[in-house]
């Protein structure tokens, strides 16, 4: 029974490695998907434009977050 479990685990590890390799190669050359946070905290709190500008300045990023 132990040999069967060990063999099964090895088979699953191999399959996982193959799937990981496949996914990584399918994603090559594709830009990362942007994460949209609009609906996550909807109605929980308000962030002013001034606070957004201060945060951008503190991170020294040159991005447009109005998309």
C-alpha cells in the first residue's frame, strides 16, 4: 500500500510540474493582467484625489490610475 501511495504522489508531482511548465510557456510574451480594485472595497471608505496624488508622489511613480 505504501508503494502505491508513493508512486501516486510521484505521478501527481510530475503532472503538476508539467502543468506548471505548460502554463508558464503559454503566458510568455503576454502582458500581465492589471488588477482592478474598484469593486473590492466599494462603499467601505473614501479616498480623495489629494490622497491619491500624495500616494503617487510618495512612491515616485509616473502612472495614470484613472483607467
